[in-house]
């Protein structure tokens, strides 16, 4: 069963059965002819729950957000250019350990 996500009804007809019709042939014999009967079928519909709608809205909002935090980048550039940016070696080491533990699965095994 196909699901139409455009919201438009289908334009094709589907065969739903056959019918027979009795007629008299050219030689006077009774001839039975089968004809296919077509009827329009109602379109399938999909209804989204409120939660699905909320998730779609969240997905759209996330997609619209900037990948790079421009104000933070600019403040870091300014601090580095002014010579006032300080590096905390202990915090850098902790971040390296945390990063590596994501690959090995063992936190703080160094």
C-alpha cells in the first residue's frame, strides 16, 4: 500500500472485480462476456501525532541554527590578538583524556 505524502487524492483507478454479461452472438448462440469493473478507491491518509509534529519543529529549528558560534569565535580572536587569552593546561589534558575515552570506552585509563 503506497502512502501519498503530497496530500492530493490519487488520479488512477484500480480494478476491484469483474462482471459478466450475457449477449447473443452472430450465430444465435448465447455468449458470455466478462468485463472488468473499475471503481475509485479512497486515498490513504497519514495523521501525525502531536509529538511527531513537535519533533519535526525541533528538527527544523536545529537545522536553522548556525554550526559555528560566531560571537564566541570573535571573542576568542579578540582575546588572542590582545594577548589576554590564557590556556589552562590541566583543562586541556582533561579534555584530551575525555576525547580518547570516547574511542576506547574506558574513561581515565591513562
